[in-house]
């Protein structure tokens, strides 16, 4: 399967611990997005990359959150000193930006990582 | 923050009936997309309509876009139990390249 994969599928951690999630996008996709989703809500934008460059980060994202995309391939999202309010589904999506076309095309989502902070 | 707002929040219909969901947004957009999400899973893209288009069809789906009212609707015809899911509209607004999602409509189709 060459879709977007996320690891792990589930993560249970204690408050104050650090967690790291991984996302492997579709191989030829140059854009990668992280979203957070809580029950009954739509995905909330966190950050996105074009190749290895992080182009935008949500103002809602505290300093405890950091994302990287070394070499423009897979990406990691780290949450330091987790809080109960961080409990959510973390979704990764990728897309392909063609040439100089500025508008986005459809996003391909992974199945997400469900984080529970106790 | 979320750009779009879907209406209704929840919809329950009988199999075979049509389902209509509406979405409103706040700023100028490049395109509007509809996604579907089954419980506990990632989102799946359904259809994209650009700001210069007014209507688009894909199978049993029909999407309309009214940029003067900043609104869109998704019509699913002849619904099936397998259409039970959450449906989200998402917008890419001009001047930015991120896609922003609404809170979604939960559709339940009874067999």
C-alpha cells in the first residue's frame, strides 16, 4: 500500500511525558500537513511543510509542539511535557504541488495516531 | 480556528432518500472540498470545486458553490447505509495554502 502511513496508531502516556509521532507521506508528494482532531470536531490545522521547509505553524500550537521533515520525506511531530488537553487524534496528510500552481489539490490522509494523556 | 460551518450538525435519513449538507465559510477561497470520515479513521477526499465553478457532479454526489453567499452544498442521492459517516467541507482561502476544515455533519442512513 502506498498511502499515507502513521505510527503508532495509538499512544497512551502519562502527563508530563514526551511523545513522538511519525508520518510517511505518499512518496512523490511534496506537501505534508499535520492536523489535530477531537471528538465531534473537524480537523484543526497545526502545521505544514513543502519539501523540508516548514512554511506555516498554527498560532494555537504551543512551544511544546515541534515538527520536522528532514530531507523532505517522512515527518515527526513531538509533544513535550504532555497535558491532558493534548489528548486527540493527530492526523497527517500529504499532497502534490505541481509546478508553480499555487492552489492546493486534494489531501490524502493517514489513519491517524490517537493520543490519550492520563 | 475553523473556517467553515456545516449545517445540519447531524442528519438521520432512510436508505434511498437524498441527503443534503450545507457549508458556509468566511473568506475568499481558491477552492472548496468535501471529505468523508468513517468513525476513528482518516478522511477521504470526495470532490473539489474551484472558486470559478458553480456545480460539480461525481457519481451520486452533487456539489454547488455560491461564492457571493460564501456557501456550498453537498447532495448525496439515493443514500445507502454505507454512506453513514461524517462529512466535512474544507476550504483553501486565497493568500494561503493550508486547507481549513469545518466541524462536519454526521450522517446516519438507516437501512
